[in-house]
């Protein structure tokens, strides 16, 4: 597949042996002392930064059920009435339907209650969640940190009680597990997961559903910090100054849109962000309208699941 904006060069360094370049070994960098043969170390030619939910994992079912359970505990007076309990399945389904607008897991609790109380319809939430959410948080007098803890505690309790059923509410997208494992085994590629999901859940899901031992050091979670992914990516670039090929795969168009606006700006991050090749997946948690907008942006590539798996295996 031809990918617009893909780096055309800079795919690593030549190997130096005895002070001379050795052709064909692009992914190694060498250091030599006078009179000694160079010592070679693997130097990745590219870094792949992948979102988790909506790119690797379909977590809509688990997050919606967790939202109901957490909300029952957090707002018992709202969820206790029989007429509310009778609507549990419908509310969980509606919470899954609005999953494309969720940036961080705790928002599912707000969505669940909003749907229970009829504060907004599915359509209204998809259209203007960014405007609705802060109003609800003020009305209900809740803050982000408290909800993050409540949502995480509920997930942890479910895992402790019945880990198999919790894992079973998640699934890995077809062909992704094998392709991700292949990418992890490549010496010329570094794979990171940049996510708003807490690290321990990512590790558990990948291990149990894909038999993948993903290094925790390469899972960067912003659940607690709330640090924008654009900042996280810039920090990764600072940690890998010799890498020239950078790729970020995301299912939220708004996240990519935010990076695009910074790329066009004059901030300190702009120059680094312009190095990024950006990809929106055509599965996961986005809408048809968002996919249309991405296809019209020359700096965002819309990719299919088969494209993604092939690109993972080839190292992009």
C-alpha cells in the first residue's frame, strides 16, 4: 500500500567494521576505539507508537459493563431504583454505542449516568460530548481523579472476583496479535503503546488473549497524568534522537486532529510533531464522518486492518 507522507529515507545507519562502512546492515550502529574492531549495537530505524483501545483491543463491552458497575457503587441513589435496574442492558448497549467519543476510561461512568438520567441522547453525545461532559461534572460535583480511582477499583475488583469473565469482555482485533508479536521481535523497530488505559490492564489483556509479553517499559499510560499524547510522543523522540522514522496509529480522529493543528503551529513541539506519520484506523472507535475527514487530510492516512497487520510485520 502506498502511504502518503511516509519517510522516504533515513532508515537507520550503516555498520562500521574496522573503520569502514559495511553495506546492507542498516539497523546497526557501531562504536570503535583506536586499534579495535567496532562494537555494534542495534539501532532501531523506526518507532511505532500504537494506541491500544480501538487499535489493538476492542474493549467496548468491558468498559461499558465496568462503567455500570462502577456507577452503581459511586452513585447508589441513582442506580438503585427498580426502573433503572430494569434498563441495565439497554444502558450498557447505549454506552457501547457512544464509545467513539471516549478518550479516557472514567468517562464511561459519566456516559452511563447521563444515559440513565436522560441528560443526552446517543446522537447528542456523539455530536457534542466535549461540551456536555464538563457541565455534567460540575452539576454532579465530581472530579477526574475520583472517577479514575472508582473506575479502576471496579475493574480490579472484577478481575479479582472473576478474571476470566473480565478478560472475556475484551477481544483483540483479527490478525493483530501475530503481527504485533512479529514487530516486537524485530531488532530494527521499537514498538510502544501510548494509551489512556492503565498499564496493568494492557499487560493482562495482551498476555491472556494474545500470549504476548509486552514490555511494561514500553507502555506509556496517561490515565492518571492526563498528559496529551502529543507531549508523550515528543518525549519519546527526545529519548530516541537517532530514529528518523516515526509512526503513530490511533483510532480517535480528534487526537490526530489535535496533533495536526500543532504540526502547523510554531510551538516548541511543532518541529518534532512534523516528523510523525499519522494513521487513523478504519475500525475501532471512530465514526464514518471522522473517517471521511481523515481521508481528506493529506497528512493523515486512513488504513484498513489488513494494511495495519502487514505494516506491523514489515516494520512500517
